[in-house]
């Protein structure tokens, strides 16, 4: 079913360049800051396929089921429901259950137009994020991706994959990608992210290196949860940002353990905060 959805998304122009062309540079640039207000103004009441998908999966708005089915004819509402991507919203409308965001991966093999599947942000859900929130692409993940060496490797490990931002790039230059996460929900999103990219990853659940005990890799990447959250009842512990350890203990554990999981000449690329 994911291959049908991928074909539909491309045909509808729901790609990085397609969305940019559809809404314009100014509204596109404002999207992370204005809650989608500029994009809504540009789209108004239009119902072309790209506009319908932007409303549903970027802005998180309910859309007419007939419009969504028309925008994605190969997949249809039945296919979207089977993938867990929509739910009824009443009055013949449906609402996306998660964010499906166009994403372009650049590498020596060219540009891959794909999509990242994650939870909607605060501007869509209209309140605080739940503790098991799964992040989409952000500044930290883009920084790590830009710093990661892209030479061809045999085995690569994405430790704490989240929605799969790093894994989708690793699969462009690694023979095998293993992606792990403590959160089962994150792995469900990562599985669909991989399928939409036409890639196959070995997805495993567990903490840090526990899922790959005794294994070695040529490249290890990680953007671990390194925020130190006050331990009070008023401040929730977010899985994606709080490693549940004191100080920078998580990073210390990660750095010490990676030595036992790197092949000779292997590289570990982490993005984190260390207290000195």
C-alpha cells in the first residue's frame, strides 16, 4: 500500500518543490513560525490535490473525504485507513492522524524526494505535547544529517531513530541500516517513513545499544534525548528530549559504549550537549 501512496503523493505534487511552488516562498518560509496562517491564506478554499494534502498532512485540518480520495486515487480512503493515516471527522470529512511531510534527501546518488511521518506539533494539536511525542525534522536533526560523513559503508546504525530522519539518509550510502528506538510509536512511524522512501531498514526496539548487543557497525549516528528536565510533577518527561539520566550521564554512557560497536576505522557521529 505504501508504494501506491508514494505514487499518489508524487502525482499530486506533494513534494518539497511542489509545496514550495504551490504556496510560494514567503508562506513556505513562515510555516514554522506562524502556525500555517500564511499557507492557509494562499490556499483559501481551493481543492486541487496538492492543496488538499497540505491542509490534511501539513496543517492538520479536516478535509472532505471525497477531496482526499480524489487527490490519492491509487490509495483511496480505505488504503489510508489501513495505513493508520486518517480517522473520521464527521460530516463526510476525515482528519489526518499524523504529520506526513515532504522531505528531500541529497547525496552522491542525487536527490530522493520522500516523506517523514511523525506527530503533529503544538500548533496543530492545540495544546501541550504528550510525553511520547514523536518529532519530525528539526534543526538538530538537520544539523546532524549535514555533519554525517556520506562515504559508502557496509552497516550503519541510527540510534534513537525517531521518525527516521537519519536512517532515510543512511540508506542512500549504506548496504544495511539498523534503526533503533525505545519508543514503539516512533518505530511505527519510522516503518512507514522507510516504506514511503522505498527503503528497507532493520527496525529494533530497545534502550541505547541493547538492541544491537554484540554487533558492530561502520557508521553510528545518534541525536539522543539530552535535555535535562527538572524532576517536578509540573514538567512532563518527553521521550524525545529527556534521556531519564542525571546530568550528561546519557552521553557519557553512549560515548563509552560506542567503542564496542564500531568496526576498525568506523565513525560515530553524535549531536548532543555535554557539560564541562
